[in-house]
């Protein structure tokens, strides 16, 4: 019934194989892998935010979040979900609007998220420079074409603190975070600011 769903299903996986890029061959054995799925009836929402990071001091840690405008018929609200795979292997999930809400204050260069439940709290601060961000295309399924849809940072910074009953159980910083601020109007404005046509991808 919702316009968009998000499901992170592989946190802390490992790759095996190789990639040939131009004239170089990269051995991928042991590379960290993250995978997710999102889907909905009509493409991406009008506005969304997303982030994912590994490369913390503890290699097994994985952090991901996603949020945006959710609609179901006449109902419209914003929802954000956060998952953290801790060094212990425990998975913490927040984002139920009633029992573990997450607030998000997001711009094209900064992501501040705070999630709370009766037992857990997660604070995330992400940052990246707009000048080094990519403009990511997104599909318009009904029109069978892509358009600029999101500001995408690769190699951004993410700082995360996880507390259980007020006591810090883990905190860390990744400088290889991916951070995204989505919205077609926003992405088109950034393309225009860079001096390209409004639908350049």
C-alpha cells in the first residue's frame, strides 16, 4: 500500500572474484559487501535520504539508513529507519514510528539522525562536499526513462554512536561513507548549477 519500501538484507558480506576495469584487473576476494532492495509503486518518492558505511576501525561493522516521504492514499508523512551491525554481531534496528522513531535533519551536505527506543539510541552525523558529489539518475517507470534524481556522495564521512540504556556500546567514524539526498527538483537544480541541461544525467 505504500509508495516506497526499503529492506537492507546483506550487512557485512564478503565478495569473491575479480573485476576488469579498463586495462586493470582488481582482485575482489575479501572485499566487504552491502546489499539492499527498495521498491514501490511509481518509482522514488518526492524526497528521500539514504546512507551506508563500512570501513570503520572494526571491519565487521555496517551502518545503513533510509528515509523519505511515505504516502498511503491521502496519508503523507516522513519515516526514517536505521540499522547497525555491531562488532559483536548484534543487529540494532530503529525506525518504527511508534516505538523506535528516528528523526532526520538532512541537507545536500549534512545528515543528522537520532533514533531512540526503550533500550537503544543511535546518533549519526554524516557530511560531504557538494562540489565533489555526483548527480545520480533515477528511473521514471511510467515514462521508461531516467532523469537526475539525487545528490550522491561517495567517500563522505559518517560518525556513529550507539548506546544501550544510556551507556555507549560502540562509536566509530568511516571516511568511505555513501550519503544521498534525493529529489528530482533538487537534482535538476544541481545539474543546472553546474551548467548542464536540466535533464542531463
